[in-house]
């Protein structure tokens, strides 16, 4: 058996699984989306309702806005960490990678309820603020946009860190040394050498964070409450009421 044939044979089971559990259900949803009420002919009724109704347009805009905000914050927080991990020795890097991946091994429900405990009126954050006399009464830290953004960033930040780290590892440190030998400051080296070469990692991490943020359901539902509506919550409500 040739190498190409053996590789294809190993990929076939995954293709079948994706087709069975992803492609076929999506095709079913696509078919339903063109079915109008009271007629058997294809119609754009549902698309007109979703794309022309001001309510849904506002939800789409807010969801995309929150996704972009989470992505930008993740870049600023994740790049220094990813760059530092990429410049560590392999043995030391291994332990940091474990620490970064560890939150991803926890159940999303456990993580969200942990944040509910931290940010609640009687939670850890309010208790610390009261202890240091920074506030007089407990603050409402939950059920608002900033709380959702914070939790989403903390959930998906590992994807950004790992994406940037994997690219930084491949950047030859000699390029940075050459830049320093040419009297370039660290900021110039970062801006003109490191950042351009790190773009693939930033793009990959941004794609993951943005996609996960705009499609999030549990976090906006529990952390944001009924007043915080994103597209995932709207889809859930529409399906439940149908």
C-alpha cells in the first residue's frame, strides 16, 4: 500500500464522522431555513425576517462587536505570554503549556459557575473590595456586558497564547540579535521583526477566539442573564419556542 493510500485510509473515518454528525445536520437546517409557513415552495421568508428586522440586526451587531472586543483583548494579553513561552527552553516551556491548557480540560459549566461565585454580590471580588475599603457596598458585577467579555476572554485566551507560541518558536532568534546589532531598540525589533513574522499565529488565534466568542451560548446566558442577548441565546430561544 502506498503512503498516500494509507494516509487516506486513516482520514476516511474522521471524514465519515464529520459528514454524519456535522454536514448532514447542517444540510437539514439549510433545508428547513427555506421552508415558508403554509407553503411547500422554497422561500426567503426566514432570511428576510433575520436580516431586515431591526431587533435581529441589533443582536447580530452586538454579537460581532463583543467577538471583536474579545479578540482584540486576547491579542494584547496573549501575545506577551505566547512570545515569552516561545523563547523558553523546551523543558521549561512544557510546564507552562500544561498550565495554559489546564483550564481547557475543565467543564465549561464548572468554569462559568466558578465565575458566578467570584463575581457575585457575596463573592470573592466584592469581599476583597470591601475588605480593602475600595467600595462601601457590594457592586453588581454580573449580568452585564463587561462581565461577559471578561469571562469569554479568560475562556478562550489559551487558544491565542498557543497559536502565537507555535509561530514564535519557528522565528530564528538570530533575527532579533541581528536587529539589536544594527542598533534597533527592543520596540523597533518587536514592531519590524517579531510582529510581522508572528502574523500567522495572531491570525489563527484571532480566528479561534472570534469564532468561539460569537458562537458562545452558556457564558452569555449565565453570566449576562436575560438582559445580555447574543446570537446563541436568540437561536436557543427561537428553537425552544418553535
